[in-house]
């Protein structure tokens, strides 16, 4: 009789795979390691983080590095989602610290996105935390430069349906700010990039604001056609497709962002696999075919209805406007329906922080050409 995998078995598979991808293992039972000697309400390896920030930000005084670390440790806001958004800004854009004199204020980078080997990737499991008087033990956590970035919640595959997913999702707190682990040990989730729920056979990823219906499978390693339902190595595809070091940093920097509508709480968006690879292929094709050296014909990305093409366009736009070689391009989005036009405009406006630019809507090409918004992202009907 075939033995059903336990949660411990799945943990070991994930850890072994990540070690093979170059991650260091943090053994919670190693008396010489930080994870064993720390207080249960410590979530960040401050000593390692300080060492890494000094290495990444060469020439910056240690006092300024400590100021940046203090900013991370003291993120204050009643809303977990807002605290998470603040940290994501620190993570992707750096922390500006004041020098107290006439010198320019340096921006401290928490991750070296340009040199993946300049960062330390670690994985641990069954790490105890106690905050607000409650002890909780997440299954697997990935640390980058001493900061807990990704949390895995695992369930035994005995259920063989989506029941386990719902259980893991609810244990992490669902999409609420006041339930599950995120209520009991909220500081851990200040720094969370995204979440993984898995039973080894089925695996989905989402963010702290995601509804269970928005958690999705990562079905491709390098942009090939996604696997079918009866594929037996889904966990390998997830880990190879998302957690190779360079890929993970790319996802965090360019394919993870917040949107906000009016005064609503922010919503954190993580690219689905087809959006990620579609945006990358479009970006690379534009670079290859751009004039004057190319023919200007980058190609077409085809989407089915409801596949998230608006977000794919957002992520592609983000890559283009942050590419120094493109010299601050103006992006024009053309639509063939007024309702779609307004919808896209609203979507782009809700993500203006991610795009780091202004978004304008014009009614004709004539107004586009006469607009004084040369540095703005512009749409035209």
C-alpha cells in the first residue's frame, strides 16, 4: 500500500529542492544558529541583515545602515496591508536615510537586484514565533538577507481536493488582517512578499490580500505551455519556475505590486505564470525590434477573456519605463471601446505608484501630440 506523504515529507522535499537551488538551510535545532538562539518575538536576523547591507551599500556609514534597519523594524500603521505596502516600497526602491548635514541622503538597498550572488538566500522550517502571547509555527519560510520573505503553509495530500487549500489559506489568515497566523504573529507578515499553499500534489501562490479564488498555480518553468491537470511533478515546476534565485528577485522587483482604488485598502498583485512570461517575451521583443536598428514590429500577445491582460500590460509598462536604455519612453495604450478604455485607465491609475509616473487620458491623437505631458504615461482612444 502506497504511503500518503505527511506534511513533514513535503517540507523535506521543498527544503531539499531549495538547497539544490543554492539556498542555505537554517536548522532550527542548531544551537549555534540565529534561529535557535533568538527570542521568539524576533523575526529578522539583524546581524546578518547589517552585514548584507554594508556589503550591498558600499561606503555607507554603519550608523546610516542601522537607521535603515530601524525603519524596517519600526514600520507602524494599524493596517497590516499598509505596513506590508510600506515594506514593499523599501524592498524595491530602497530606504532613504537622513545624514543630518549637507551631504545628500543615501538610499539604502535591502537587496542587490543587479547581482543575485550578493544576497543570501536561506530556508528554514518549523520555526517558532510568539507574539501577543500566542505561539505559532509556520511550516517553511524563505529568508533573503535575514528578512522573512515567503511563507509556505502545507497540508497532507490525503484530502485530494481543494479542501486542504482552503484549510491552509485560512490558517494563514485568508485575506483578512485579523485572523489566522497574520493576527497571531503579524510582524512576520509585514515583510511577506507572497504565500504558498501546498499538499505536494497541488500548489498555489497568492498574496496577503488575495482571495482564495485568486491563488493560482505556477504551471511553467521557462515559458513553455503550462502543465495539464494530471501532471505529477507540479511542485518541481513551482520551485524551478519561481524560486531560482534570479527568477525570485525578478518576480519581487517587477511582477509584484499594489493597486489602490480611492480610499480602499491596498490590494497586492502577484503575476500569474502566463502574465510573467508573456510580459517578459513582449519586453524582450520590443527591445530587439525597436527602431532605428529594428523594424518596429515587436509582435502580438494574445489573451483569452478574463486572463488578466490589463495587469500584463501594467507589468510590461513597468519594465519599459524603468529600462534606462529606452530613455524614459512614452507608452500609448489604444483601445477600441470606450468602456474598455475607461476600465484600463482606472487600472493604470490604481497602480501609479508601481509605474512611478503620471497617467493621462486624452480623447484623440491630436491632443496626444499637443500634450505637455512628455514624461507621462499616456492613453489615447
